[in-house]
């Protein structure tokens, strides 16, 4: 193999690689030998077919396999010989006009990771804001949980439904007088004013009582998931079977028993543990952001443009998704365009911080163990259907890039924990409102790039400009949700309109998805429901 460097500009590299015909032919011979024992041909015993006949039978396929393997080996050899650390997968192109039996001429283009001087971890100072999980906080969590478990009780038959009441209905929908699939249902519970159904449906149930029959006229949203119903006017013939009113939820031993617990004291114990987890998560979030701010302020170096572009594209796609759910999407999009350069700067910061964290971790021996990796893979596999989980696990085990993407968030957390151990930390007790305000003052939460296309988590300071067209905040509720522990089991709620909110998830996990997700949703039984915004 011959290599010639044709470009060396900043972090960009390009090489001309020649793989000789002799090398490729030798690989074809190896392929012939490997499949010879399995080849069957009339007149020959198994495994005794002459190599020249195998070549004749399978020549094109063997040559293609040999060429691909030669290219893969050539690129690996190039990386090793030149001691290259690619930022992303190198782009490899085979010259047009290549013919079997000739040398293969390749162009290999890539961007390399910058040479980073090992970051100093001396002198890090952090403030740890702590919030006590007192009785008031525990009771607030229980009251919040009780509100989620809203119960309804039957009202007198003469009661007219009002906002906040629940009505039980049978319905039959039609478009232009023709019924459509999934447009009928019985005994559907609708809470008036909940926003569960498409615009106008619930409002027209105000004032109905048991036995009423009414035709509701509505229009399906433009983003409704059923193509032939998008934006279509429809009618629903509704029969009211019951009207129910909210029942008061008294927080006592009986309430705790409805949850399968012995007493209110047991419920308080459970909720105190969860409140402590949430508060500890907020403490960690605040400390981590301040830590990363210090790292970002102390280091400035060029980062690979392709990594920045990939990061920016992910940020931008999320923001475009958010503005599509604003009251005035066009105005919100125009406002967003004004901040394009600011968000690109955020992408640069994220990539740089990811590289810094990786460098620190490598310099100090931070590692993700095989046991931890196996647990990560098993957890990620749970998002897929049972029949697809094995395929997903095999995919991650065989694809180094997918594994790196999955490993990155945990690796980052381990590096952050290492830095916490090295930092000088002072403690200050605050209220929950104060720590949430402190986190929100740092604005939004996001993720930063690490090597191998993995993603780490960080926060970034979004441009503080006028809130003209309700510009998307990319996870406004990060303060309350970023460090949230698992909530106590709640009653399953009906599908509701999804908030146009950014879910903070490792992008890497999104990319490593060869199998069909387990969350494939069946066709909606009640087309009156709003289409949930994709997450």
C-alpha cells in the first residue's frame, strides 16, 4: 500500500492511498480458501472443487469482498502509520473507473482531533447548594401526586357538565358524512378542559347532561398522524351516558392504602426518599454546570468543523421541532433564525467541552467497566420490542461507534465525579426555589460532544434577547426535570397533547437504533385525540 498526503490544513487531512492489484488478488485467494470447504459442484466431492472453478463461479462476489476488506485494512493502516485520531468516521472514496485486476486508488478525507494539552485540574472551586428534604417538601410532593390521581364521582342525572367535570360518552365520527376507521367508540371518559382531545371537542360538551345526544363539529389538526384526516372538518355524533364531578382527595391513611401502602407514614417515608433523590439531583446539576463553566473559561482551542456541524444540526432540528408547535410558528421561526450564529457558538462550546472531558478522563485513567457497559446495553435494549432486543444488543456489541455513543454519557458522569473529588467544595443550604432559580439562571441544558461521536451532557448559555415570538427555550423545564428521580407509581393517564419540549437524551442513543422501537404506537382508536408531538 502506498500513501501520499494531499492536504494538511488545520485539522483537515486528505490522503491518496493505492492498494495494489497484487494485494487484492491475494485477498481473493484467501476468500477462495475460506469458502472452498462449503462449495458444492456436480462431479466433485465436498471440499474438492478446484480453486479456479470457484473463482469462475463466484469471481465478482469474491472480488468485491476482497476489495472491501482491502480498503478497510488500508484505512486502518493509514490511521496507525500516520498516528491519526479521526474526529468522525473518515470519508473514503474509490476512484471512478476501477476495474478488477487493477490497482485501487482511494481518497481518504478526515478531520483529526486537536492536540490538547492535558487540562489542569488544580484550583477548581465549587459551591454545593443543598436543600433539606423537610416535612413541607414531602407533603408538597404527596399533594402533587394526589392531584395526578384525580378521581371522579357520579353526579345527579340533571347535572349539566362544566369545565373540570368528566363525561362518559359514546361517539361516532364522520368526514363528509362517511365514517372513518377508528372514529367510533363507547364509554370514553373525557375530562372537559383537559386538552386531551382535538380543539373544540371538549368545549362543546360544556352544558350537556345524561341522555343528551349532540353533534360536535370540529377540524383535525394539520399535524394529525392520519394522513387523510389532517386538517379535515369532521362531525362526531355523541351520546352522553354519565356526568361525573371531581372527588376530593383527602391525604390520610386511607389514601395511602389505595396505593398499596400500610399508612400515611409509610407514604411519607417513600416520598421523602424520592424528594431527597430529586434535591440531590438538583445539587449535582448546579455543581456540574459551574464545573463546566470553569473548564470552558480556561481552555480555548480549535475544534473539528464536522463535529461542530453535526452538533449544530442536532440543536437546530430540535429547535425547529419546538417552534413548529408555537402559536405562531412562522414568527417563532423567524426569531429563531436571528439566533443561528449564537446556537452555532453553543455547538462549538459543547464539542470543546466534550473533548476536554475526554482528555481529562484518559489522562487520569477514568474508565467504564465491562460490567457497567453490559448494564447500559441491557437498559437501552428495553426501549425496543422484546423480539428486537437481541438484535439491538448484537448490533451494539459489533459496532464500535454505537457502543461509544452509548458509553459516552456514563463516561462523562464518571469524569465529572472524578473532578468533584479533586475540587475544593464549600456548602450552602438554600431553598428548592433558590436552587431552581440558580440553575435556570444558567439557562438551558444540553449535551456536548465527546470523541467517537459519543455525546456528553452540559449546559449552554442561550442568547438572552427579547422574547418576541416566544422563542423556544430548548427545555424550559430542565430545572425541574433534569435531575428528577423516578416518581412513585401513578395511575396511567389517557394520551394527552404533548408539550413541545425538548427531551434531554443522549443523541448517541438515538443514533444506535437498528431495530424497530418498542414504542411503535398502534393506530389511534379515538381519532378525536390530538396528535402527540414527536419526541
